[in-house]
C-alpha cells in the first residue's frame, strides 16, 4: 500500500500553498457512479454523561462528544471538547450544508474554489458562540459534474480525512496541532501579536497531577520550541529519555518523524497549558489569546479518474490515534473498521465512490 500526504508549501499564509490534484483529460470516459455511505461510533466512558442541549441533526449520530454523519453529498465528523463540547460539535455540522450550497458545476480553478470555501468557513468560525468549548471539523464533499468527479476535503482541527484506493492511501487533511511544526511555523509568521510558546503535554503547567522535573531541575513547563520558534532538540531528547517506556510519544500509536511530536503538547499562556489545537470551531477566548488567524482552514481538492474506485474516510482522533495509517487502509474495505479500544471517543464515516458495474446476462 503506497501512502502519501497532500503537498503543502510555505507561501506566507496561514495554510501554505496546497497542491490540489486536477486531471488534464478534456473528455472523461462516460460512466455512471454509485456513492455508498456508512458510519460507526463508540463513546468513551469518560464522556458517558456528556452535557447536551441541542437536538441531533438528521443523518448524524453522537458518540460521547463526537458528532458524526452524512448528507447526500458529504461525510462529516466533529469532535467536541470542553463543558459544552457536544453542543459545539452539533453546531459545527451546519457548515456542511453551507459548503455544499456553493459547489456546483465544473471546478476549473481549484485555487478560486479553495478561497471561496475558506471565506465561507471563516465566516462560520467567527460567528461561533462564546464558550469555553470547541470542536474539530472535517468534511469530505463528493462532487460530480457530468462525468467528472472531485473529492473536496475541509478540516479545522485534528480530525482526519483519508482517501483510500486499492493500492494507495492519501492523507487529505492537515492536523492543526501545536506540535505540528509546519503548522506552528505558519502560525508564527501570520498570528496577530506575539506568538505563544508551546509546552510538552500538561506537565508542570497548572495541573497538579501532571508533574515532571525538567532538564534544568525545575518544575517549570518544558517548552517544545526555543526563543527563535524552532524545535528545542535538547528538551525533545530529555523528554524522550524521561519517558523511555513511550519512545514514540504518548498521544498516538503512529510513528512520527521527529522526537518533539506526539506528546499531546499544548499552547502555554502564563505558565498554564491550554488546548492542543491550533484552530477549531469555538474556543474564541483561546483564539484571542493566541492570535490564531480565522483563515487557518485546510482545503484540498482531488479530481478522480473515471475508473477510480475509492473510499473516503473521516474520523476523530480517537480512531486515528489508535490505528496506524496502514491499518486504516487495510480496514477501509472491511465492514468492521473501529479498533477494539481507545483512550477517547471513536467515530468514523466512510463513503465508497465507484463506477457502476453492469451485470452481464447469464449464459444458458
């Protein structure tokens, strides 16, 4: 299975220059397609009494603080957090219909479409309620015009979107986490005000039960980046040795490229760790304190060939942190997808988009 991620290059903006995939064929093969969707979800015991006032939208379900489901054209996962996390996730699902209303006809210039969609999502993010809660948002929209097809991914936060073929798997989303150095570097160059530091996990950061003596012998927060906003490799080596039973980090089972990733790191304000997400729907007070741009919305447009048979997957981090990318790809075509256990709520929505098969008339 060949694994790949969407190419993103720095261009001075909060999201970078996204390399969309557009085919050069002028006349696609005439085909008809089927789009089949399914969903699974399991709430974690820690959210069994999660607070909720709003009703669940049609086509959606709730697992703990995850709200997940589909419309006729999209699959969506919203992973809530905070006291009102479930309600925030329910409100975030409304962005799906807002996006769908503007996608019609052929996509001739993906960058024009990207900007149009980002402005719509940005408006929704600005209008999010003032509350100490928030939600991730990930959507895969399946758009067809005549015999051409596009899969459009939109994500804010760290819920994941994958596009799986028989021999390929593409990670279409970008995790907006503080230990994602590419995201942090763009934040530093585009935030309003002074960029905020990032600390490892919640150790020594205002939470009494999370204690770790730092490399200098103090109980101060252990910083991920130095004063030049670059990874502090001394601290990374210290944490890795200190947590030798977790050599690849505590957050996910996946193998990451750098030792400073995968520790559940948080933005640190006044020596107190706040959230792990650079951007999300809600958390307005935290966004003001960090100066994260409302433009921080990842959008990727992927055109499919007429004969491609693919499965689109959107899932919360309770799933993605419990399975490797290879496991996700292997399970994509199987009915049972969710892992047996997780440290968090798990939700996943799948959609298989393939050419219709014509059953031949049986021979006598």
